[in-house]
């Protein structure tokens, strides 16, 4: 394995792109320009790709593919796009690219079984005449990637690391398969032992999914899938950039989202599971507060949070006409939060999950409830996702998720509000049992965070799933009512 001189020049300073080796981008560019927008994880759909910049290229297997064996090429690629939403979604200055991680296979001929992985046929340059495809579909290449994770060390700008404990031992030779789940990254499952999350959008700094999972595992938490190995890009930015994490796979587990939908459909009780999930969430928060630094939010920080929430509401209302009649009343939730700060209220802040909902929890035979995907909201900038926040932000996300489950089959279901409220109460009761504090004791705070989440959902559904817009709009109507029995 080598960092190939024919593919790239030397590393560039932090934040700049690397001049490509002659012909590489001119060969791959036309293929990727067509292929990237069709991928589920590509964040820039609907906007033209204007340019590519090669950050790094590392050859993990000889990439000529002419000896009957596949080549394997790792790329970090800056993708430049036009369009007004690019900066809003990425939290960057105008014109700044997103950096994507690609793993490309190359063969002279692509076997029929790999036909769905086809990217295109290279013409010219160092890959001339080869078939280029998505390597994560190829068991031969993903097996090689696992072997590399089993042997910590460095290959070019790729640094592979692993936990050194009996519980993190990675077996040799498990059969790999690419996960078909819809997600903002890609995942490969190895037998029944491990799963590799391959991050697609890359930024300098540790990804919270690795950072928090490692901290929780080392603290002895049983509420996570423990990391066994990882890899990162080094020497390209001011700090390493996390590229992927290999974690324990949890066979026999059931997703909280699927279990909740089944309970709604069959009209069975879910409150016991919701209560236990609340306990598990509180246990994770307590462990994170012990393992990582905490802080206190006072008036300036609270007012800043409230102002950011209000700004997001204004932007969403400008884009979604259905939200406008409720705008003024929703602003009251954020104004009340700001008033708390004015009256001297302080909020404890710590590292949190950052994107908690029913789809981020698994019920396992051995560990009970386990939380997964500590990456935070992928659309938010990495520094923001790593910032301490009030734990109630996670609680609000889960409360909104119960509303979604209740209305998933029928947004206008007459029993949906009652079912959701029962689960919300059970979750908060379980949380209070483990944490010693009940989120419902801070109605102004939880209302502000739940309102902010509902506003985000309205904008998302209006853009991507208009048929689902009635679900968050039902929450908007509820949250726009005056808060009874509490004053800031």
C-alpha cells in the first residue's frame, strides 16, 4: 500500500486543495459529476457541480486493475457547487466546498454482481480503459479495508487506530455486506461482529460519533456500541479528520422506530419501552458529563441560543407559507427562554447526542436500550456539533419523535395526540428516575427546544417530503399555544 506519487502532489496547507496529478481529475471528473448527485448521502442535490479539488489520493491496492485483481483508491475530494443553499446547509462562507470521502474500485471488466456499483469507464489519464466503481459494494475490497483496520498504522495520509482491549478484538475473515439503510453516510456490516461507518462528508477534527462513543466505552457504559477501530486523515489539516469508525455490531436488536410504529399499528402498549429508553438516555447523559468537560450557560449564552432559534424560525417562515400564521406565537417560546437568562437562570451544558430520535436507539437482547449515531446533525458544522449543550435538547428530539411515530401511518389519526403524550410522559419519567431531575420541571426550556426542532422539521418536510408536512404542523399548532402554569 502506498500514497502514490502518480496520483497526487505533496500535501497542501490546511484548508487548501492539492493540485491533481496530470489527468486524474480530468478522467474522474465527468464520471463523478454524473454519479455523485444520485447518491443518497450527497448533500448538494439540485445544484450543479462546478469544480472538483483533490485533497488527497491514496492507493490501497495498485489501481491499474490490469492483472486480474481490483485496484482500490481512496479519495478526499472538494466538491464546489453553485446555489443559495450550499452555505446555509454547511455553515460556511459563500463558495466554500464540501469535502467528500470516496473509495473507488477499478477493474478491467466489472463482474455482473457488481453492476449496481458502476460509476463509469475511464478515458485518458492514469486510469485509462478501466471500469471505475463504488468499492464498498465489493466484498473483496471491503475485506481488505477490515484487514487494514486490524493492523494499526499509517498509509500515506491515512492513519489507522484501534482499541487495545479484549472486548474490541476484531475477528479475521467475516463476510462483509453493504448496508442498505438510508443514511447520510455508508455502512459495511462484517458478519455478526462489527459494522464500519464510512463518513461521507469530512471536516477537520474528531467526529463526535467516534469521540463520544470512545469516551462512553472507556467509562464502562453499556448503552453504546463500543468502537473497536477507526481511521482518519492526518497531515492535511490543522488536526486529524475522522474518516470512519468500526463498532460492535448488535445482532438480534430491534429499532425503537420500528417497535413504536408496530405499537401504534397494533394499538399495543409502548410506555414501558419508552420509560426504559428515558432511563437509558439519562444514563448516557450522566456518563458523558463524568467523562467530558461540562460548562454553564448564563445570560449571554442563553440569549444567543434564543436569538439563533428565532432566526431559524424567521428563515423557515419565509420559505414555508404554512408556518407564517404561527410565527409570532412561536417567537414567544424563544422570548421566554431569553427572559430566563435575564432573570439569572443558568443552564448546565455538556456533550450530548445531538440528533436523538427513535431511529437512533436499538433494543438489544444483552444490553437493553443502546443509543447509536453520536454524529449529531450532519448538516451542522463540526465545531457546533462538538459544543456542549443542555441535555434537554436530546430530550426534545425524542419527544418530537414520538409525535412522528404516532402520526406516521395517518397524520390525522384521532388517537395520535393521546398516544404520543403517553409515551412522552413515560420517557420523561424514566429519564427523571435515572437523572434525578425531570425535564418537565423546566417547561420554558423544553418548550423552546421542542419548538426549534418542530420548526426544523417543517422546513425539512416542505422541501423533501411534503406529504409529511402535517406531522410537524400539528406540533406547531400545539406549541404555539400559551404555556400554561409556568412563567419565565
